[in-house]
């Protein structure tokens, strides 16, 4: 059976090379197993049988039994349509076909009893059904006909080539008729019994051909349970393996670097959340096991300071450290923050990015290899082969979802033994997503802002209130504050009716004319030097307004900036809106985020705007984002090296089940870490089959 499921889809009856190519390109169906695990996105109830006399315009679908009484053609020769009159004794309805006329006439005969199914519509005062599904009366009771009609996702290209939802359903029926009795169980008997789960064969049949809602509900639960359970079992087994087989460097002492910094050079009190997280990191670093910790904290919560203190512990123990950021702007920002903190300590820090000149690079390579350079901050440039450390003990990865897994793996190979890893993100991650994306990491959360910080006040204005918004900006500028104005586009787009930066820059320059006002502009298509000059102009206070695209989403820390205006805010996702809002509110003054939108808002866009106005809690925002968009669309998760593809579970809806199966997986691994017991043979076997990569990514997250 395994061989049959691994067969190329083109060999399944009803597919062939042409259809196979379409299924591969459009739905990623390569094998028979892929087809079996394409699940319906909804079901239409086929249990209700209507009379023609009962039909009304409020019905989405109807199912009738009766007879075709005649066929006729209507319309001009080149656009003729085939019409059949269908009667059940209570009335007559028309069935319409715009193509496939010959096939229809050859397939269906007059005065034969049929069951028809489709969407009713009205034309010229008569009800009709266009391209109905038709079966001989009684055939719908066969094994492969469902009373709940499954609907599968298709594309325009598939539909144009006559591969509809019904076609996919029929192909799955063909496949199940061949391999159905041979579907092999993946969960051991003790799990099926203790958690009252359907066996896999029953669940697969029922999800594609359900008899009723109760059977369908049980099938979906079983398949979601299995999908989430094996993800968590795999993640937790990797974590167990790492703890068993990877010994970490022991940072046994806290010495002069950390003590001097904390006692003599730290100008303010740490928050309780920062103190708690530092204790968790210190415990990891001294445990003898490799640290793999995720540090979550909203923008401005003080993650960089916590990471720096971990670096000082590494230095106290004779090790080097590095920090990798996704952009040059952010890497530069980290360098400025770190050097300002360490200005009076004898710590050698440097920066390596794509813009670093050759002579500077050579010097960095030399001092890094000799051990003279203690702490290297950089971008992807840190991954290059010439970057050789003397004794790398700690790797910090910022906004790590922006790096591919293979890229991150190159960092921990910079030492013979893997260094400790601290992953930081200012993008709050919902608990269910964190348990899945980063389920093998220990998690620390800084859930407290530094004292004196006021929450940013968020206001929503429609475009018609633009003059009111300009007046507000002028008052803020008069008080000595600065303003960001962010646009989704650089140039006007024919396809999207959104505000663009070029037009916006002209409009703002007219509303805020020199010499009283100065406006800077930054966007992704500018040269790095031009960008740096414009940014520096704003940082120095020489301009009061910075017009930008989302290049300023991360890495810009200007305490004097008190207003963030986001144009066409409906264009942005919640995560991005929250990140942009985090660019202000970094000083002691009250800050504001103004969301400008058109009056035409979709239900989802309105929910995003309302959420931003209502709360500053990044984790609450992330939960709403997950429910609105799903995990695959959450910013960054597509690049994060997710080792799985959810087929039926939904992290936005199945959080409770996820935590439930994780607890089950934890208990199994506590009793049998290597899954060697006979009862767990199926689990180990399925895990081995489902592994996509021989690399143990858990070492580096």
C-alpha cells in the first residue's frame, strides 16, 4: 500500500499526464498520498430532498428527484445552450448547460428517474439550475456518495480544464476503492482507546464521504489529533535528543564584565520582567546543556539590553559572541545601542554588513580569528566562510523569522561544539504558533515596558479628515516633536487604490512648507548612502517629518518622534501595523499612532483597525492576526523553515487541541525518550517516514 500511495498521481485512473501536471502545479498534488490528504474546506448538506413546489430564492442549494421530460436548444448557433425540462409531479424546473451538450444528451435519457443537485437561480421568472450534478435515483446511496457533499479548493486554471471540486472528489473515490482496505494505522492501539479516536481508515473514508455530521466530526477530530500530535512529538523528540546528546559550554562564572556593567554603568533599574529573563538565561548558560531560548518582547521592552548582559556573561567565561540582524538598519541600530551601553568598558565590538569596505572586513576577520574582537554584530554577512571565530560561545539572532533555517545553521557551525543560542523577536507570537514554530525552544517573555513609558494612543481617521490630521501634526511639531508618515507604496499603482509615497511627499511638502518645516524621505529603492543621510537628518532633528515606506518598520529608535501616521492603513497586516506603531512611544512624552483609511473597508480590515485602536498588547494583537489570517500568512512564517504543512488542523482554531496533544507527547517521551518500547513502534516508524531533512534543526531553533 505504501508503494501505491507513493505512486505518481498520473498513474491513477482518470488522471493521466496532462491532468497530473495541472494538479502538481496548482494544488501540489504529486502522489496518490497527496490526493488522499487534500481535505475539503466545507461540506454541503445533501440529506435534504426538496420538491420543486418548495423552491424559493433564499435556498443556496437544492436536491430534487424526478424525470427529464424533454431536451431543446436555445439561443444563437454559436452561443446556444442546452435546456432540459425536469419534473417531479409538483412542478417543472429548467436544467441548463452552456457546454458539453453532446455528452449530456448521450449520458441522460428522457423519462428516467434522476436525482439532481445544484444552485437554483431565476431567469425570465422561471427557476433553473445551471450545470447540475445528476445521478440515477438510488445511486447516491452507494459507498462513495456522501450525504454531506465535500467542497475542495480548486483554481481558475483547474476549472477551465474541467477539474472541479466534484472531479477531485471522484478521483479520491477511485483511489479509495483501490487502496482503502490497506490504509495502515499510524497511532498505537493504546492511544486510540484512551482518547476514543476513530481508526485511520474510518477517518479517511468519513472525511471524504461522510454519512452524517456526527461521523464527520469524529473523523475530523481524529485527523487533526494525529496531525498536531506528530508535529509536537517530532519537535519534543528533537528537544530531548538535543538535551541528551549536545553538551553546551558551561558559563560557570559571572565576572568583571557583567558586574562592572550592572553595578557601575547601568543608568536605570531593570524591570522585573528583565530580571526574571536574565535569571532564566543565566540558569541555561550554567547548566552544561546548550541553551536554545526564544526571547519574546514587544517593541521597546528592553530585549537588546537583556541580550547584551548574556554577551557579557559569555565574555566573562572567555568566549566570543555574535548578533545577527535581518537588515543593515537594524544591525547599525544594535551597534549604536550596544556601544552606548559599553562606552566605559573594555569590550571590543564591531559591525559586519554587506556595505563593510574590504579593508575593514580584513581587519574584522583577523581580530575575530585571534580572539581580540569580543562581540561581532552583523547581517547575513556573518554567515560568510571567511568569518572564523576564535571561540564562539553565544549566538543571538534578532527577528529570526526573517532568516531561513539553513542560514541559521551555518552560524552554530562556526565552532566545533554548537554555541548557546538566544533567539529574539519583537513580533509577538501567539502561544499556539510559538509551540509549533518554536516548540523545541524554551521561551522567555518580557511582558513589561520600562517605567515612564506611556502607551501609544491610536486614532483612526478617514481620508476626509486629512486637514484635521495635518492640524494635529503642526501642534505636535510646535511642541518640538517629530513625525513619521508611512506609505504602503513608493509609486502610484494602477491595480491598487492606495496612497503612494511620491504623491504623499509632494502633498506633505505643500502642507508643511520651508523654511518653517523640513521634510525627509526614505524608501527601499534609495541608495544606502542617500538613505543614511536622510535618516541622519531626521535623527539630528534637522527635519520634523520623515516620509517613508516600511523600511523604518524595524531598527529606528528616535525618542523625540511622537507621532506615527500610517497611510492606507487597511493595506497593512496587524503585525506590521503593530511594528510600525512601535517606532514611536520611546520617550517619556505621550505618543500617537494615526491610522488613515478610505471609507471602503472590508470586514477584516475594519477588525484590524478596531483591534489597533483598542489595544497595545502585542500578544492579543498576534492572536487576532492568527485568527484572521491563519499561520501561513502571519508575517515571516513562510521563511521560517516550518518543517510541516498543516492539511486539516488550524492553529487559529485548534489551540486547545494543540496543547492537549503536546501534553500527551510529553508524557510518552518522559517514559520512553527514544520510542523504543513495542507499544510505540508505530510512532517511531511514522516519525522516521515524515522527517523531511536529515539535519536536526532543533539545535539552532
